C-alpha cells in the first residue's frame, strides 16, 4: 500500500476513534456533574449542621463505580478493533486463549488506572472543599461581614460546585482517552505476540488531530512510528500510547489529549 494511502487510512481511523470517544465523554460528564452535586449538597449540609469540613473520601465508592463503568463501556467500544480486521486470520480470531488474555489485561489495566485516578480526583476534591471554606472565612474577615454557619456553608458549597464542574470536561476526556488507548494497546501487544514472523513486529503510529487545540508537542509527534513494544517519545517523555502516564509522562503531556495510536503490521499481515 502506498505511503499516502496508509496515512489517509490511519487518519480516518483516528477520526472514527475520536467520534466514539466524544460520545463516551459526554456520557461521563453528565455522571460527573451528578457526583459533584452530591458532594456539594452533602458538604453544605454537613458543615451547616456541625461546622466540620466534610471528608470527601466518603464518596470514593461512588466514584469507583462510575469510573469502572466508564472504563468498561469504553473498552467494550474499542476492544477487538484489530482482531476484527479483515487481514487477521480466522485462527487468530477464534483463539480463545488470546481473547481471554486480552480481557484479563484490560481488566488489570482498568483496576490499576481507576484506583490511581480515584485517588487523584478525591485529593483535589478535598483540597477544593477545604479551600472553599477558607476563602469564605477570609472574605468575611476582610469585609467585616458576619456570617452564620449556614451562610458560610452555602457560599462554600456554591464555590466548590463551580470549581468541580470546571473539572468535568478534563476528567472525562482524560479518563476516556486512557481507557480507549490502553485497550487498543493491550490488544495490539497481545496480537503481536502471535505473529509467526518475529522479525517484523507490529508498529504503532501516533496520529494527532492537528487543529488549533492540539498542543505543539503532540502535533510534532504526529506520524511518529515505533515498534509496538516500544514507547513514543513526546516532548522528551515516554508514552506507550496517547494519554499514558505509566512511564512517568507528566500531566501536561497526557490530560485533554485527543490523539490516537494506530497499530498496524509491517512487511506482512498478522497471520
């Protein structure tokens, strides 16, 4: 296949992936707003009654369930993207051991990713709850305005909810990206392990959206191709796939990412 045709196909697949991701993100944004509203309401009532700042870990189980649901829905949409390709042999498609290994890999990845994200999201929640009360108290002291505990709680609750809602798009985009691209990578690496010709491992190509929202480093990475078991190098950091932080990539390289990794064979098709 000509190089230009290959690039066009990769870009088309990346666009298809993005459309699916955007739909999944919208679903998660709705769930996140309900989650943050529940925290804000509980926080406001609890502080008004007791004068004690809420411990937000109380809601981690709810967040866990929501995140696992998002990872499951996303992996279901992206799993078997390669295996269902027409170039993959029926023998591979019917290899139950391979399919089970992919499912197990996705499950382990989801558990690890969700636990890490829940910890991070809750840490920010607690900081914002604490800060919202502190800011109201400081403003009250500066202005000389005397506020009841209920009034403090109300103002702090509104502040927390506004700041939390401002995070929903980033959380939804980042988590959906990790779930989608992680699923694709796990499938590709397992499929690569079944190749008969070990001298021509599968490749991974970074495809960026290339619009005004795309960060410069990701635009520079567009077209970068590596062996499927090797990381991309983006702005001097290693990523196994767009959105990956397992090798130490920083938030500036992973959050709000819309890029895609397109895995493909070199030299021969997967047999």
